[in-house]
């Protein structure tokens, strides 16, 4: 069965969210508050909206890690956060550069890693799997205490190191 483009884009975005959280930590980049529970799409805000700036959808610099409340505040225009505004200004000022950076990141890193995770069936499970990246959607959000054991990330560092042979297209 061939996956729809929308489903593939959502899976790539889930993978990107996981990679960002793995790199930056499970903490808001605005308040420093710890993020609790399973990874959730509410924790990731596209600074320049993907609906208007689709070329920057997969650019890590266009995504800031926030709490669910901070995300709501940003989306509703209830609060303006200095860090979000600073990053937005930089992205707009250097837009063409970041479009090139996003294309390079997508083609040389995210797409090959996505293909690798697809081959490992990380996205084929109906229920969230301990072995693959899954991100709860906005409507599934529920704050929970942390239960994940240290070192039990869904993709360990060895799995993130994709063998070059596995990165080539079929």
C-alpha cells in the first residue's frame, strides 16, 4: 500500500520532533519548564507557520520547543515571547539562506533517516511503540509524570547513526 503524501509528511515531522527533543532536551526553550509525559506535537511550535512557509517546515531552526500552554498562548496571540520574536526576525531576514539550509537538511539527513526508520517499520504500528518514534497529536495531550527510564529513548544513539548503505534510495 502506498502512503499518502500527507501521512509521509506527518511521519517526517514526527521524526524531526523526536530528533529536536533528543538534541535540545525535554524542556521549554522559553520558560525552562520541564516537559512531562510522552512526546507531544504541542511541544513544538513552527515559528514561521508551515502553511505560509512550507519550505521551512523541516528546518529545526524554525521550530521551538515549548510547553502546551506556551504553544496555546503563541497560537492565540495571548502572549508575545521575546525568544520566538527574535528567531522569527532572524528567519525572515535570512529566509533564502534558510530555505537552502532546509533543503540540504531534508535531502542529506532527514529523508535518508526517514527511509531508514521506515525500513525498520517504526511507523507501521497502530499503537505507539517503544522501538519507534511516535508523537501524540494535539488532541491527545495530557500531562503525565515522567516514567521513561534513563537510556530508554525510542531511538538510541546507535540507531540514529544511519549506515551510509541504508541511506541510498531504492
